[in-house]
C-alpha cells in the first residue's frame, strides 16, 4: 500500500473494502476509547486524538493476508507471527502518513500488557502510555464481545469480570469502562453491539 496521507474516512473505506469486520471493530474501539477518555476528563483535541488512535489502532491489518484475517480455525504459529506484524506495519503507515506521535504510540503499544506479556516489545507498567492502556482495554473488550465464526460473543458482564481479574490491564481504565457501560449511553452501545453481532457474520 502507498502510505500517503489519507483522511480518516478514506482509511475506513479501505478497511471496509478489505475486511469489513476489522473496520467495524475499529469503529467500536474508537467509540469505547473516546467514552473512557471522557470518563477521565479528557476533552477537545486530546479526546479527538484518543478517538483517532482507537480508529487507527489496527490499520496495519491492511497489509495482512485476507486468508489469515478470515481464517475460521486456529492460526498456526507462522500465521500468528504474520498477524502480529500488523503492529509494525501500522506504525509504518501512520508515520509515513504524518499522524501525530500520540496516534503512532497507540498503534505501536496497543498489544502491550502491564505484566510484560504483550508484544512486540514486552513493555511493563509505566512504560506503556496512558492512551495505549485505554485503547488496549477497549480493543480487548470489543474483541471478546464480538461474534466470531469460531466462537460466540461473551457477555459484557463476563468480559468486565475477566478484565478486572487480569493483571495485564489497567484497573482504573477497566473501572471507567464499567461505569460507562452502566450509563444510558453505554447501555445503548452494548445493545447495538448485540444487535450488530446477530448479523455481522
């Protein structure tokens, strides 16, 4: 792909053509990331950058073979290795396109985990940026509540419970997400998620 600077809508258009489930996932992650950020008091350009980072966190998937993205069975070790490269590919695309350091950092770190078990760098604790922690929680929550060809979606309650027990994720961020999901806006988001899951695959 030519890493030209593309408006957000154009990137989504490319993702929707290339892999509609990935595009929908990115929209959901952006919405949740923005809601969590607002819960922490972010506003204006700071909140806009967080939402944009959530939208673009998986942009590197544009350079992953469709055969891997759409595989309905377990990935092989080699396929998992290729899939994980979406992080470095996304960073390259975002940097070449001129996106902000905030957005690039989130793309680079959204699979890092507080206990060091993430990738690609195995960062620990405070080495992981605040926006990256927010997008990581939004990403995992969305993935686990998404319907997939190879598994049913988990309930919001089940996923929140698992995130709260897991030391990989920032507990403050998980707490703010839980409060959002209990709010009127959060309940609407969750109901739309369940409705879309019904026909998504």
